[in-house]
C-alpha cells in the first residue's frame, strides 16, 4: 500500500486530478475535492501550490508542490502525510524530491494558510 501511495507522488496527476483553485497569492493554491476523504472529524486532502517564479530550497529548483495532508477538525491540528517538489507547473514532471512518511501533528495557528485550508475542508460537504 505504501508503494502505491509513493507511486502516486511520482506520476503526473494531470489526467487524474481535478484541481480547483481556492486561493491566489504568492502562489496559486488548488485542492482536489474528488480525492478528499472525510471521517467523523478528520479530512484528508491533496493540495497543490503552483508558483509563477522558480522556487529554490536547498539544491532543488521547483515550480509546484503536491501535498497530501490530514486535518483534525475538532482539535484544529494538521499533519503532512506526503509531499513532492515538481519542476513544472501543476505538479508536472518527475518529482525532484518527495517524502512519503507522515510528519507529526501540529496545532494550526489562526489566520495562516493552514487555517484557511482547515476551514475550507472541514466545512465542505462531501
């Protein structure tokens, strides 16, 4: 199962994803509502950050980040389950770097991007 999950990070999602633009700012932010899964109090989503300008972190230059995260609507926490840096817009091109292990739960601070995502997905009817 973990292999299949990691494979999804490497494959371009152009034909699989239905990205919905939810916010524009320093980057364009998209969510794939088709792949959103919701339980009693937790929501898992894929979201994508797409940059007009080339971004650099350590030795990687990328234009987009695909991210799988889980939000706890009751405790207002989130954790990143997996992410990948892509050289092209909209998550295209082979991943330059990816991590497929869940990070620790973090409290979401008010008026941040993660707070925006929390409110958006926790209030969304599936």
